[in-house]
């Protein structure tokens, strides 16, 4: 048979396409007349199984246990199953795995009366249950276990279930239940022992909707409704219903997570006489109602037999309510993680002496652990204090917690050394995480040598003062067999040429190994793969491996990260032979050369391939995108690859991120024929040589995502931008030759970065830009745009960078731009702007919040076994971070701006710190406003090449952060203010070509570094470094005594005209040669000619329009 082992690996393999559907014929089993149990789960069985005689299974009179879970049967199976009267156990879990919408009405299923266990989870069914042979729902006297999780049943189902009085376990998790807590109906199930109705919408107004929304949105909507109606609740009626729960004497476990309950639900559940386990995590109203005010004394209902209480993710505030919980004398598990508790951990926690598992993770608890009472909890097995602000040394008394298995103190601020006795005495440890603290000194890993149960150890150092010593004492042998080991950035002192810690020679059960950032050297450790047959994740990034990758042994590895080393040579040709199941492969940021081998096409299981930042050359193998049909991320950036990689008919498969930037790719971009390509969310083809037009599929990307990124900067693309439906979050098509008006059809609802600069766009700024409500950067500079700068640009409240320079804008600077309270960079240079500089233009700010940090786009988690292993612990590790990092998949904002007389490119994080105003090369008049001196955070101010007059404002001395100040080529008068010598960070200062006078400031501080070129063109200025003095003696030329008898006009006309023509010919030839050789000057000359044409055109147009109005009015 084709059945598979039920582990996470098989589950992953099961999620493949329908290519392997098995047309199993059901009639094959009819000859097994005595068959009692049939398990066909975890196969690829399709619809054929139903149509080929499943209804004839009724002939198998002894069949009692039938399992069809995890298959691909999408057709209605209920009519056939209703005939199987002998069934006692029926498992249809995820029988139609790929359906996400309501599928079949369960009312068509006539349940056999002998059924004891029914599992229909994960099938998106709806309707109500019916008993076999009846039109109404009657009591199913033998049904003891019912699992209807992850379907579309609504509240009508609860009424029907009230008659199933034999039920012991009931799972209604993740349905469409929308009503108050069904205490009356549940109280009829007197044999119930376990109840799970989590992930619903209980305690809200009933709804008949059958559409599933994301839980977080639902919680918000119904939280609002609940608060609005809270004052009208009839609590006496509510508690009358709750008293009926006293009939459930056997009910021990209740899960109500992810609903909309408030604190009254705990009072209601207190009527359950045997309640042991209560899960109220992520209840949207519980946090504000349970602990309404900080400092208020909290009282909780009496739950005398409660052993497990889970209140995580409820936005609970204040200090830890230990006094309120002290009455739960039998409490063994307490989970208050992912809340907003503050302060120290109260020492009264020792009153809960039965505690075995405690999680206070992801709060804001602070202080040290001394005198906190943990040391008195001798039965403690699991302790999770991760992601808080706890500090101080670890208490020595922790070494008395001899039963501790799970110990996580990661992401805190603990200091000092890790006490050796703490490690040596805790021999029951299985899981340890010391990552991201401020420990000091040397930590001997050999302290764990006798810990035979240790399986998980994580130490990702957050301090330069701690070192994990793995080699002392020499030759130590561990008694443990690790499955998960992270030693990142903590192994500092290694013998020269050392590869990996030697104790790993004795490890044979590793599943995950992360030794990143440790300066390890030598060859690729093949013996790790040989010794650990089940190794799935190997991370050796950011070390110092230099030699060629050479693999010797076949392995089952799924994730291999060798990025950030110094590996040379070519990519191995035979990777498929050694890592056939690889899904994440990262060789980025090395020194690999040669071509991408064609054997890479055989890695058909790949989801992520990153070969960026190497020295690879040649063409991309044909079929790379087609053969790697499952790949979601391919990154080939920053190499020297070439060829027509995107030409012809493309098939981009299921790609979500494709980065080809900074290579030498050429050719037109072809048509994408892949039906799955609408999932492409990030496409970066910038810094290449692509030509032609943008195809329409690129403007229709991201059908399923709002985070759409298209970067095509600095290519040779032309024509108009195609019409499309995509709302780009990041669109950069700058430095191309796109023409025509700026497209008005762009969907700009989610746009944060819009870069259209350095193209040939014409016309006005479109009114559609009013919809850029979320935009951070807007670059339309270096085009041929005309008209006035629109007033509505001042209403884009989120705008940080506005670049409108080198266009043909006219009119004055809109005062509405002063409303841009978050703007840090404005460039209006090289236009035809007139009028005064607005006095209110003092709104340019410095760093307020990070907006341009390298954008994280994707993070893939492939550690498939993690949930299986960690499920043995009661504490849920929702804070666990997968070894795969997402910071490699980024798209950085890039702009061009002139500062310090240099036109430079700025990108990424630096933009958070850039601040400048450039109004140069316009026709602005009037005086420089004193208010510009209030721009205390500005780094660059350029007002040059205008018609400004008046003095240089003394208030400029307040520009304490200024690095570049240019007011040259104006008509400024007066003196250069001596107060400017206070500008200690000023690197470029230019006041040349004005009408300034008087003595220059003293040559102190930065002013001692400025040469005479900063002051030239001001004949009345004096002082160092200028050469002119206060008094000068005019030089009188002496008359010539030579008798010149020749006439000035007595010249050879032929020679004169010949030499003139030759001079002009040589000049024109040199001019043409310069334009031919230098593409930049050629473009500038053509732009000048075009600008003259536009100027003449608009001059003539305005003149004719004036005459027209004059004669008609």
C-alpha cells in the first residue's frame, strides 16, 4: 500500500500538487469479507475511490474502523458512507485537503447508530448532523468522541449536539460559531470530559455569516460590539444559565481560546465542579475586564481543582496577580505569556507550591530574580522567562530545581557569569536557551557533559563579553545526544585552522545545527553529514570558510546556509547527488565564480535559492524558473551574469520573489505564461540592460498580496507604463526612458515608495497623486513635467522625501508644502519657479522614526519537526525564531540628491538620517527668510543660482547639524555673518558670485578649511583667504613709443575667412566628438534643446492665449 508514516516530513511531502493523485478502485477491497479495520490515510487518493464502488462497502459487515484522512477526495462522500452501518470509528480528517471554502452539507450524512468516534476536522463542512434512518436528530447513544474542528458549522449545530448525551470529547475549534457561551446546551452533555470551542466568535451577537475572516479582524469588530452592549447585559440571567454547568461533573478540560469573552466567563466556569484545565488565551475582551485598573485589587472565582490556567495573549496589564492566583492550590501550569505585565516577579509565587510549568514570556517584567520565590518551587519542570527586561545575575539557588527540564531565559538583560553549579546540578535539563543576554566571562560547554537528557541548546550571544568554550577540558566526551544546537556568535577563541567544536564528533542525532558568526575556518565539514543522517538544517553563515565546497556523502539536509564566508571556486556540479531534498540553499556573499551549473535544475524540491553577491558569470541555465517549479524565492543579485534571461515566453511558476538586479542581463522582457505568476510579490531587475517596453503582466503582479514590489531602475526600458490593477507598495522605474504622461491609472492605495525620476515623462503632475496617503518617498525628478507644483502634495502627511528637481515647473512654491510635518528631504531645484521662498518652509525635520531600514520581505520556516518535538512540553514556544533569517531578502529605497557639490546616490538606512532642502537653479526672488534658521536638523541647504537679494540671515548660525551650505550665484548683499563660525560640522560653504562686502569671518574651526573659491565673485569682500586688500594702486599703462604705420584693417581677407571657417569647423567637430563619446553630455545637450523648444512653445502658447482672451473679453 502507499500509506506514509505520520510525521511532519510526510505532511510536507503531502502538500505537493495533484500530479500524484491515486485513482484507487474501492471495489478492490470487497473480497475481504472479514475486514475489521481499513486505514487508507496519508495517500493521494482522489475522487475515483468514491465513484468506483465505495457505497458497496456496506457488504463488509464487520468493518468497524475506517480511516480516509489526509487525501484528495473532493467529491461528496456522505451518501456512500451513510450505508456503512457497522462502523464504530470513522476518520475523515482533511479528506479534501485543498479546499478552503465551504464544501459539502453534512446534513446529507446519515450517521450510523453504532458510531463511537467521528472525526471530520479540516474539511470546511457545514450544516447539522443527522442520525441514520431518521428525518430528525435523535440521540446517538454510543457516540463518545466528535471532532468537527476547522469547518464552517454555525451556532445551529450546538443545539443539535445537545442530544448527543454520550459524548466524552467534543472539538468545535475554528468554526463559525457566533453567539453567547452555550452553557445550557453543553450542560445536557453530562458525560463530557473534554470541550474545545476555541477560535470562534463566542460571546457576541449571533451571525449567520458563512465566510471566514482572519481572527484578528473579527476580534476587533466584536470587541467593539461587546463593549457597546456591555451595559445592557442581564447578569442575573447569565449566571442562571451558568448554574446548569454544575451537571457536568466529569468535564475536566475546557479550551475557549481566541474568542471574545470577558472576565464573567471565569465566574461562569466556576460552576464546573471538576474543572482541571482552562485555556482562555487570546480572548479579546478579557484583558480590559479582568484587570481594569493598575493597582486595583483583583479577585478571581474559586476553582478548587484547577491544575492548568492559560491566559496568554490577552493584553493583561499591571503587575503579576500572584495574590489573586494564590487560591489555586492545585495549580500545576500557569501561562501568562504575551501580555503587558510590568514590574518584578512577586515572591508570593512560592505560595503556588504545586507549580510544574510557568511561562511569563513576552512581557515587560524587570528586576532581578533574587527573592522571587522560584527557588521554593521544587516541583518545577518548565520555566520560560524569555523576552522580558529581567537583569542581574542568575541566582545560585536555582541549582536546587533538580526537576527542571525546560529552561528559557533568552532575550533579557541578565549579566555576570553563568554559575557552573547551576548547570552541573540541573541534570534533568532537556531544553536550554541562554540567547541574547549580557552574560560575561567564559562558559564551559563541558558542564553539560553528564546531562544525558539534553536535546536542545540555544546560545546566540547578545554580548561581546561572553565566550562559550567548547574544547576544555581537552578530550571531554558528552553523554548527551543533541537534536537542536545553536551556538551563534559565541565561539571566539579557536585554535588556528579549527573547523567546528570537537564534541560534535560524538553527536549522531542532530536535526538542526547553527554555528553562524564564529570565524570558523577550514573545509566544509562533510563528517557532520555522515554522522548525522537526520540532519535537516545546517547554518554556517558568516564564518571564514575559504576553500571550495566539496561534498562526499548523501544527506537528507533540507536547509543549507553557507552565506557570508570566503568560499572560492565554482558551484559543485553534483549537488543533486548529495542533497536531493534541499529546500533552502544559500551560497550568497562569497567569492564563487564560474557559471551556474545546469545540475541546479535537478534540485526540484527547492523553495529558496540565493546565489547573490558572488562573482558568477555566464548565462542563467535555460529552464531555471521552469524546472524549479516549487521555488518561491530566487535571488541572483550582484553578479556578472548576462543573457536574455527574461526574453520569450516565460514561466515563472510559483515564484514570490525574484531578484536579478546588478547584473548584465539584456533583451526585451517576454510574456509570462505561468498561471501561478500572480503570486509574484517582489521583482527586482534594476541595474541591468533590459530594453523595450514593460509587459502588461508586470503591472498585474501580486493578486494575493498588498506588499507588491517592482524595481526596474537604471535599464533601457521605454514607452508608456502599461495599465494594470496592482497596487504597488514599492515602484521604482527611474533612470529609464519611459515617456508620455505619468500613468493616472496606477492603484496607489498602498504605495509607500514611488520613484519615476530620470525618465521622459511629460505633462502635469496627475491628480491621482492625491491618493498617495501612505507614501514615504515621491521621486518624479529629471523629467519634462510642466505646470505648477500641485497644492495637494502638501496633504501627503506621511511623506518623508519629495524630489521634483530638474523639470519645467513654473509659478511659486506652494505654501501648503509647509504642512509636510514629517518631511526630511525636499528637492525643487532646476525648475522655473518664481516668487518668494515661503517663510513657513521650516518644517524639514531630522530623524523621528525609522522608515527606510532595510525592508524585510520574506521569511520561510522549514523546520518541520519542531512542533512534534516541542509538543512534549506544556509551554508553547510561540516565541521561537526559526534558524532561517529573513533579513537577506530585502529591497532598499534608493534616491539621488546633490549635497556638498556632489550628485550622489543614497540608499537604505542612511535615508533615515538624510535631511536637506534644495531650491537651487530657479528664479526665486526676495530675501532669504530668517525662519530657515530654525531648520536645526538639516544637513544640506542649497539656495544657489537664483535671484535672491538682501543679507545672509544671522539665524543660519542655528543650523548646528549643517554640512553643506550653498547660497552662491545670487544678488545677496551685506557681510558674511561672523556667527557662522559656530557651525562646527560645515564641510562645504559657498557664497561666491554675489554682492557681499566687508571682512570675512575669522579663519577658525571649519572656516579655516574654506578656500578663496568659496568667496569669489564678490569684489567688495576682503580678508583671508582672498588676495585683495583694502587699498589698491591702479596700474597705468605707458603709451607706446613705437611708430605703427600699419592700418588695423590692412589684412588678408582670404586668410581671415579661411582661418575663421577652419576654427569653426574644428570647434563643431570637437563638439560633436564630445557628444558622441560622453552619453551624459549628449543627453544634457538634447535635454537643453528640448527645453528650449518647450520654452518657446509655452511662450508662444501663452502669448496666443493672452491675445485670444484680450480680443474676446
